C-alpha cells in the first residue's frame, strides 16, 4: 500500500470528461474554477449558478472558462470526480480485483461521500460512477473474464449497481451505519465479478 500522501491512480480511474492534467498552469486554472463552483454551491442551487458567476468567483473571464470546460455541467462533473477521488486517496483506497476488503473500502468511501453531499445534482451521478468504474476496471484488468462479457461491461454494471444501492441506502429512514451497509453492498455486487473478490490477496485500504 502506498502512503496516503503518495497514493496515485492510473489515468483511466478518473472520469473520462475530467482527465488528469500535467501542465501546472492549466491545472491551477481548473482548480480555481472548481473551487469557485464549490463555494457557490454552498449558497446557491446549481441550476441558478451561471458561467459568469463562476468566472467572476474564480477571477477569470468567460473566454478562459470555455477554454477549459464546454459548460458548467462539465465543470461540476470534474469537481465531483476530483473530490471523490481525493476522499478515496486520503483513505488509501484502491482495488486490485481480488480482495473483498478493498472492495468494502471502496463501497464505504462511496457511501460516506454521498452522505456528505447537501444536494445530489444529476451531473454528480455520472462523475461518481465514472470514478468507481475506473477503479474497478483498472483492478479487473489483472483478472480478465473468461466468458463473453467484457471487463468494461462488468465494471459498468458493478459501478452502477454500487451507486444505485448506495443511493437507496442514503434515502432510507433510520438507515444502517455506512460501515454495516458497505458489507451488504459487497455481498450484492460480488457475484457480478468473473471471480468473486476474497479476503486474501493484495489490498489497498487503510
């Protein structure tokens, strides 16, 4: 397991609409835009926030905004993907496709992230699912399916199933603690894997 401050994920873990950026100037501008939107979301609903609002809060002009994102939905997608991945990285969570404890850590991170959100905007769904799918896909590549179903399809099925179940848990009155529900979530999705994750093997979870 990598130390928390060194935890890194392959590029395909990130949502496709929010690729990792190497250029520090581009990365800095995108951080400013994400931080601006994040701050605005504490006082306004997403559908009432304009690109102009975001640009002004980030102290950049509209043209600069559009140099980096096609619209505010793409920015929200990238913000959510980044923050969710930051949470997983801070916990040292990774998945190599073979360990149920690591899968549980991923499920717990998903539940806790969703529970922290004041509002779950529709664009957030694809961002969160994209990160989960990327981690599962990357981990499953070392355990390819022997059947006719591609690992990409399996990763998509698992990530959507995990998100849907976690969302249902979030909406449940007097819901069980996230730690307990994470165990249930692992039980639900494990049969979808070509070979069910087990307790032995490599693990990235702290």
